C-alpha cells in the first residue's frame, strides 16, 4: 500500500515536472515568422515527451540498481520470472500511442506550416491552385498580361544559389541583392533555384529550411513578423566553402523596406 502511494506520487511529479520543463524550455532563437510559434509548439510537446521518458526510464534504472542490488551474503539465483502479460501489453501500448501521437501531430504541424504544398514541379503546375501558382504562374512561362492581371500583396523574390553565395532578385524593381530585405507582416514567396549543386536555404529564426536544387525550382513561403537582422545559412554540404555560405535577412518595417526598395530599384534610378 505504501509503495503504491509512493509510486503514484513519483509518476505524478514526473508528469508535472516533464510538462513544466517542456513548456519552459528556452533553447530556440527568437521567433520571427508567422509559422515559428507553430513549430515551437511541436518542439515543446516533443521536449515534454522526451523529458518524461528520459527521466522516467533513467530514474527507474537508478532505482533498480540500488533497490535490487545483491545483498551481502546472498548467493542464490534470482526469481525465475517468465513473462508478464499485463506488463507486456503496457510497454507495447504506451510507445505505440506515443509514436502514433507524435506522427499525427507532426504531420498536422507540417501541414499548418504549408509543408504539404507540392514543390514547384512542372507536372504539378496544373494541379495546384494555391498562392504559388498565382504568383509564379505568369513568370518565366506565362504571359505578361497574366502576371499583371493577378493582384496580390505577396512579395515575390527569386533566389539564386551558387557556390558559395545566395543572390536575391526582386522582379518588381529589378533589384539584385546579396542580402535579403523583407517587410514585416507581408507574405513573401521565394522561388529558389541553384546554378550548380544542391544548397539549402535556412533561417533558424523563421524555423524554415528548404532545399535549393539545380534545374528544379522550389518555393518557400513565409511571413516575417519581428524586425531584425537574422542569419541565412546554407544547410546542405555544397563544397569546400560551404561553411562560409552565409548571408543575412533584414526584416524591417514597411516604411524602411520601401526606402531600401526605392534606393536600390533600377526602375527608380531610370525614372529620376
Ligand atoms: Cu551551399
């Protein structure tokens, strides 16, 4: 009776402690995009589960090492235990439920982050009816009329990756920049393509990473929320200077962004 109460108390404190640690874990950088809090939600849940499992199992091992150690003068064999059906059902059901939950929940988060939208394969072009199709449908293959027809406040940017730099092209003002500038709270749609090998565009503060592939453009959509300067890191080993393939994304207010845009826009230079 006493040990049952103690075991329940240990389980309860393990669950409460695990949830507390999981919810207060502070290992990630600032969240600077709309989908970052969604990602962090998953991270916290996974951290909670991981903490409970790790502390629970390690605790049980340490407890058993002390509690069930051989006493002095004890020379006989241990108890001949053969199977325990209820225990086996328990340790099969618990991991099965945990794995199923993590799988379904991760899928849901990935979907909410827009991960289930297809990459920009040519064969998917006619099947998609999402933002990508509307923004990029007219560029490259479509007609000019079609691009102008579509009114959207999404900012289209073309990303060119090559050993060992990222280049950002703004079709609107024909700006070519080594640094990415984006205004806060405006959806950005990037069409990315590599000139040589596979690279990956990664901004930890946006909680986003997407491969940049030669000959097969990929799309990355995001909405920045917090002004600041964040690192862009190539996250795919792409050659000897892969480690130096870095740039910055400058998230700024709409006014600051407009200033930057006007200063760099070729259209503006031609106008003046
Ligand atoms: Cu690279």
